[in-house]
C-alpha cells in the first residue's frame, strides 16, 4: 500500500514537471524592443511634421532726434485794418456853416490861428460869426492864447473886452481893443462875402 502511494506521488510529480516543461516550450518568447521602436516612431513623426518657420525678431531703435534748425520769416506788406465807427453826425453851427460858404474868410482866419488849429473846432460855441472873427483878430494882434480867450468868452460868458483884460490886465485898453477888433471883423466879413459873390457870378447888376 505504501509503495502504491509513493508511486502515485511520483507519477504526479513527473506529470507536473512534464506539464511545466511543455508549457515552457509552447509559449513563444517575446522580445521587447520598446525603446528602439519608440525612437523610430518618434523619428518618423518628426520627419513627417513640417519644420516650424524661423522666428524673426525686429528691434527698432531710435538713433537720432529731429531738431528744427530754421525759422519761418514772413516778408510782405502788412495789412492794417481800420475800423470806422459811424456815430451820430453833429450838425454844424451857423458860424461853421457860414465859414464853409465863405472860403475866402475861412482862409484868412486859418492863417491867423496857431498852426494845426482846426477852423471848425475853433469856431464851435461862438454866438455869431462877428464874435468869432473878432476873437481871432484880437488873439493875433495882441498875442493872446486863443484857447484861453475862447474859454473866457464861450464858457465863462465874458465879453471880448473882459476876456482881453483877464489875460492882459491893465497893460492895454481892453475896451478899445475889443471895439477895434469888432470893427475889423465886420469889415473882413463884408469884403470876403462880396468877393465870394463876384467869384460865383451872383453880384450881377
């Protein structure tokens, strides 16, 4: 009985060994070359992939500065714009109107006044033409300041004699000088008016 058991065990052992050997001979041997295949595959992939375009780097650097070295000079005529303000026209006084008509008298009086004096401005304010002509004559004959004489007569309301006395005092006979100036003024006005009528042909018989 023991011999039978021993033999059975031996048979089982031999069967196991034979199965194992048969299993080892029947299974194919697989050699792994993964690294090489991976490298080849990587190389193939790299060969089929187009190469990337080169990257160009452009650097702009300011190497200079712009400097204005000239100036603009305008040469030409200068246009002056004059603005004229139109206001209310001041009407001429009767004395000024007569002077515009009697140009002969106006010319004589202008020569007796200080240079640069405007005749119309000088005549403004006098009551009549005789008073103005007399004042101009006195100013010329006695060497009086016309503006001061006019202020005394027009603004202060003094007579011609009083105006003379305010400047000359008692050095001259103011009343006599005033009468003389008034007579001369009347003569001058009449003579110039007569000459003006002759020149325009209005003094015909």
